[in-house]
C-alpha cells in the first residue's frame, strides 16, 4: 500500500513521502489550529477497496472510477481555472501570491491546507499537474478534491458564513485513529481492517448527506482590488447553496432535496466496498455530475498536455452522463402561444428551471439562452434569434460583439438583434463590464432562472435579481415568459422551434483571455479555439406549426 500522508498538528507538520519517512518539519501557521491532527492520503490509498463495485444488474458503481473522471478529481488540472488565476495575478500583481493562495483553497485543497500548516501559502503554477514535479506537494495538488479531503470535513460551523470560501473544519485524530466521516455505522471488523491498511477509521455522521458540506467550497466571495492594490469591494461570486436555501428544495416537508441527491444520486443495495463490504440501503454515486461537459471533453482531448490520469473512456462516459442529466433534469421550454397578424409573428415562449438553484449557477462564465427559429413552407429561415456560431458567439448579443456592453433582459423581442440570455454580468466599481473577478464589485445583470420557491422580492442581497428581470412580472420562480413580435417573410405554414441552450464558458469569458501573454491563457485560448464549435448544448426544445 502506497501511503502519502500530511499530518497537521498543533505545533508541527510532517509531510510524509511515499516511502513513509518524514520529509518536512515546520511550525504550524495560521491554519494549523483549525486543522489539528489531520492527515491526507492520496486517492490510490482508497481505490483498492472502493472500486470493483457493481449493482445486481451489473452496473459499475465503483467510487474511484466515478470520482477520477469528475471535475472534482481534475480540479487542479482545469486549464480554464489555471488561465483565469494567471489573468488575475497579472491584473493585480501586488496580490499575486495571495491570489494563488486563495484560488488553491478549493482547487488544490490538500496541498494548500498542508502549506498553511507549515507556515506557508498555497501555490498554483509551481505545483500544477503536468509540471513534472513528484514531491509530496505536487502529489497532493494533482489529487484535486480527493477522498480524504471531503471525508474529513467535520460538522463544525457548517452552513455558517465562516464555513464558506473553503472554511471547512477537518476532523481531529482520536485515540482510535484518524476519523473518516460517512453516513453509515461500520462493523468493528471492517473498521480494524481499514485502520490497519490506511490508518483511518470510518465514523458515522449524518452531515455527509447535507448540502452544507458542499457549501464550504461552492459558496465563494471575492475581494476586488483597485489600481493601487487597495481593496475596493467584494463580490458574491458563487452562491448555489444560498440560492438553494432560498428555494423549495431546501424546505423540509416541501419535497426538499440536498445537493448530493442531484449531483451524487443514490443507487440501492450495493456494498460500499469491494473488500468486506456489506450491502447498504443507499450508495451515493461519486460521479459529481454538474454542468461542465465542455471542460470534461477538453480534459480528455488534451489529456497528455494536462496530465490527466483517468482513462479516456471514463472521461467520455462522464461527459455523456453530464449531457444526459442536462437534457433531462435541468429545464423545460414551451411555445405557449403563436399567431400571425399581418406580416408579423406573435409568440410567447415559457422557460422553467428544474434545478434547486439558479440556472445557470456557479462560476459566472455560464449562460443559458433562448434560440428561436421560424421557417416558412419551403424550409427557409425567416426569423432567428439566438443562433450560435462556431466560435461560440451568440448572434445579436451585444456583449459578444463588444466586451464593454451587455445584452439586456427582455420582456418582448422585436428583432433578430435581440436575444434572451439568462446570465450574470459583473462590473467594476465604475460600472464597466468585466470578466475579471477581482476587479468586479457588483452585478449589473443577473436574470438567471430562479428555482421553485425562490421569492425575488425577499431574496438577500447576495442572491438577488439584478437588472430588468427584477421589474419583469413574468420573471418568477415559476420561470420566465418571453414575447416575440417579429416581422416574417415567405408563406406558411410556418414551423417554429424554440431551444434553450447552455454554454459553460461563454465566448466573452474565453476571448477576454487573449490579451494575456502568459502560458496558461495562451494554452486555454488555443484549446477553446479548437473546440468552440461544441461549446454549447441544448437543455430543452419545443416546436409548433402555424398556419396563416
């Protein structure tokens, strides 16, 4: 058994190499007290017993197989994240080291936690996967959001402001060993076996099924810097947990569902280990399905350059599973009314969010939009709003055409140069639109689709609606209704098709990296240009025929 442990104690930290010999000793830093008695092991220590797991029907539900093809396992390899971190360090050079430290909290959590315990800071570029390093720090970084990180998060202060931005509290070693939290009691014999093999002891705790665990790294606030490096404000950058908490999904007795129920769906009556494992009522699939099919494909396509270790077939399966979930469980669209009056088409399109948070949510590069096409009897397109080109640009979108502008929220669309885009647009304190997170202090548009039960009138400032959608009476937790009143040519009958499309990395968020002369932005832009034609997907569609 290869072991790679980092022990963080009150007074010292030992980084234990794969040989098992202590290689680093240092006085504990600011995080040492919060993480006393914690050790990390890289994932190969866990996979031997948590792979080879199948259901009665033969489905492979191995924890390690599912995890290693996820964005969690590849969080440190993400080339867009690396490019964005480099961009921020170039924009704010006086804070470059602090920016790397902050961005490593949740993308390289084990390496960063160990660095803090040793009195140092988290690093990104020096230890990024693919850099060729083999040190303990490199190995911990490459393992991303790994088994012994999540399963050591204890219940302390979960759900509080202090737990956000990676403010998790790790469990402490006891006389019995190093606790690994899970939702089940484990038999004494299995505990002894696990302890002898890994030095860890499984410990039952219900908090592992609660959204508050996920919230520690998926609720992020960022500080904004001025031209002299001064702090000029802050931005609620990613708020899916707080959005969820303001929705029906979080409420007991109202069909409440946790983050895990959607992103780690259960499978029934499967042993949680291939060695001495007993069947459990529920096993959470460690697929961590989200929305970033595009990055999963990018990781696979450029796997050798990015140091990806998951087999290609597993990454393909993860991307395909993500697309299936996006197409089946994410949104609905309907054409609720259509008529021809003179040479103008009048129609109404209704869209609805099926998720437990805003759609899209998370990092603000994501967007969803309505693509409406009208064809005449010959099949010719006589009106179109929201077409996307091979570069990933949306036709008619002011922001794609000009980085300084934004496309407003519409109640009615009257021309092909208008498109309904559900997105978060950020700006600096001067109101100038930007994609620089550490320049932004505000949202000048946030009309992302609301989850069921989300009251925009009572929403807290960090999750409120911004821009025209706040005043739109048809924009509610039940969805959004968009009217179209547009000129058409040709003769009927007319075929109307409405698509709700989704793009994890919007064109502007990629294109704004072109001006940065550094390896990571150059690399990502070249990857994006290679793959941009497939940067979006259809979440839902509807169609109807209209006779004049």
